[in-house]
C-alpha cells in the first residue's frame, strides 16, 4: 500500500478525463461540475448531441455509456472516466452511409423538426440491441425518456419497427448450401 | 462563484474522512440524476464534489442472513431486473421500475440517491418502509444500522453532510406475503399524485392476517398507515373491505401536499384510491381466482 494521501492531495482543480469516445481514446481536462453534454458539445464539438432542458426530462442529449442510454446533461463529465461513450456521430460507418436505424428513421419520415432525433435513434439502438423484435408497447416504454415536441411519436415508432424488420433480415440472411 | 474542486474517492474510509474534513460545502456525487439539474441551473454551489462511484462497498446485490443487501450505488434498472430482488423483494423491483425519466434515468439513478434526497414524490421510500428495510450508514469512525423510517425527514438534510449511505438491507419476504404497488400519475414518466405500497397476508378463507401499507407523494414524507388498518385483521376480503381501506387511508392523511399534481383535498382522496388499488393488487396476486 502506498503512503496514505492527505485529504488535500486528493482534491483536484481540473480532472483528467480518460475515456473512449466514439471508438477512439480521449484524454481531456474537464472542470468539476461540467456536464458530459457541455463537454461533448463545447470541448469535443460533437454537436449532434442536443441540449434541451438540462433537467433530464427531454432526452435530446441521450448518449450511450457502456452501451446503455444516459442523459448526458445528468452525467458529470469528470465521473465518466474509463467509460465507453457513443454519440450520434459515432453511429454511422466511416464510409458515409447511414446505420440501419438511421436509414429506417429517414425512410419512415421519423422526423419533423429533428431536434429529438439523435436521442430517439440512440434509444432505438439500445432497445434493439436487447430486444430485436419489440412490440409497439415495448417501443413506447423504451421511448418514455425521450420527448418529441412535434409529437411525431407515431412516425418514430414506425421507424423503429422498420429498423427492427431490416436488422432481422440482415441477421437472418439465407445461408448458402451446407449452411455456409 | 468560486470554482468547485473534485475528489475521486477509492475507499469508504477515505470518503467519510473527506466529508468530515470538508464540512457542509462538500457534495457527494453518485449517479448525478438529482444533483446535475441543480448544478446546470446554478442552484447549488459546491466547494468540492466527492465522487463515491469507485467505492466497492456500495456495489452489488447479495443475500446476507435473512436480508437482501443492496449496495447504495445500484441503479434502478439493475435492481428491477435482478433475480434476487425479483424473488425476495418484488415490491421494490416493481416500485423502482416506475421511476420516471425513462431508461436513461433508471440506468444512472441509484437507490441510495433516491433514498437520501427524501423527495416526497419518489418511489423507493414507500416500498422500503413497507418492507421494513434498514440502512447501513457510515460516518467517520462509526457504522450504524438504522430502520429506514427513523431516517426519513422533510428537512432536506438527508442523512447529514458527513454520512454516506452504504447499503440497504431488505428483510426477505415469506411466500405467504403478497404485494401491491399503485402509482397514480398523469403520464408514463410523470411524478406521482399519490402512491401506495402494500404487503398483505391472506389465508385460505380469504381472511386478512397481516397488512402493511405506506402512502407516498401525498405528504412531505411517506406515511406508514399500517396501524390505522389493523381493524381489517381477521375480516374477510371483499368489496366492503376495499371501501374500508379507501376511507381509512384517506382519513389517515394528516397534512396533504398541494402542488401542480393536485390540491390537498384531491391528494387525500387519491391516497385512498391508491391504497385501495394497491391492497386489491396484493390480494389478487395472492389469490388470482378472486377479482
């Protein structure tokens, strides 16, 4: 055991945040109290994560932390050390195409103003990763932390249903002879 | 406003020492779901954020003797999906599944945070009081086990500025006890207008042997009205009993809240309605053929 630190030695003015961000290593100094949302938008310029209410009601700032959805306005950046963070920018493959879920949202017109869309898409990612064939009721429950001020919920649910169908087709692709 | 500092704690011992050292300007950071809005809106100015997320003593769910021992850092979704909790304290698993704000909040919000902020509208307290849970609380140099109803106050001071809630001990329910929970709310994610958590033991002749019922979201702290319902013991379950549960519960409310979820008279009436529904749910769960 190392020599016990004094209390003053533990106190930090700025905190070194070391994490994974959209698949890359990230090391940045952050101010204590800064939200993960402000860190992503202001320090990392990842403005796809939207700022809505800053109270945790609206879900526009939803990100994935270790694969689970979180509201980034309710996460202190300094406490995200060691986490794997994914924002909407990290969802599409580098070739510029949209991910299956994003494409489904586009094809089902799951947007009106689009402000809630990044959060809705990331919640859909989380839902379909654990429940590839959700019922409408399960989709509604999963979306209960995301508000759409245009009230376009029906088209969002249709987009998630379409994404689920397409993902299922991708995973159930017919195999060749002899199961290869 | 001066800038806050940050302390990432790695042991419970050091964390309690740090809180004693810093005094009231220190703010404990766990899941952040309660804390961050007040920081975002500059309502709260902390001198130091004491991050306790790295403390192993506050993690995990296990059986210890006749108790389920739940770490204060366990998040709502972890608890609601945990097999041990679903088996031995299903009332708690269900109550936490009703925490609003969606998966996002239930992925980050901790049971410890839900308890220590002692918010009248939150879900953990009524269920834990009904279950007669105890809290393991650590202060510098001392460790205490306290029945949860002794700790609940409406002063906004929680456990005090130098204490850390370590674990929640929930007595394992016997198979003969059935549970019901009713949260009256306007939308899926909304705060409650009235909540009731109930435990009922009913025998094969449909006579009530034991009842516990706690009301939440109606007064500034949850109200345990089990004593007011003792007149039900030995009586047969039926419509008349449900009417009794509703009227006894509504009249047991002393000082109802008035807010945007309803004025005092409405809250009192809905306390009765929620109590009746939670009680009926518990009986139905015990004897699915009735109702």
